[in-house]
């Protein structure tokens, strides 16, 4: 199961995240998301656990728990929606219209 972990302290590393979840079962991956422009944590990450039962237990016990002074937001990650967002910057407002009258 893939788990979203939000409101992480900005100093949290991948290893810190892995250690937090390993007490509930086997962690196959743990990744803190890094801002590509600044190289700093964006304050959230994802943990993949091998067993859904262990993952559910981790979610139940860690959601809204204190981690280094911050209350974590932990839930099952939703699939990424690739339909939209991003794209062009700026206008694209269309051309000249002379049919106003």
C-alpha cells in the first residue's frame, strides 16, 4: 500500500521516514519529496509498505501523531491525476475579434 505522509518537519530524511514506519512492518520504500528549485523538503512524502494490514495499522496509529513537534497527516495515497494541471504559462487569450457589432 502506498501511504501519503504530510506536515513533515522540513529536516526529515528518507531514512527518518523509513524508521518511523518500520515499527509497523516492512517498508519497501520511503521518500521525502524535495523541491527541485530549492533542494529543500516540501514537507510531505510517501511510504510504500509490503503488507496492507501493517500499512493500515501505521496509518491509524500515526495520523495526527506528533513527530518532532508537528502533527502528521497520514492516509492512503490517492492515485495521481495526470489529466491536466501544469502546462502553459501565461496567456493564450486568443486573437483579434471584429465581430463585436
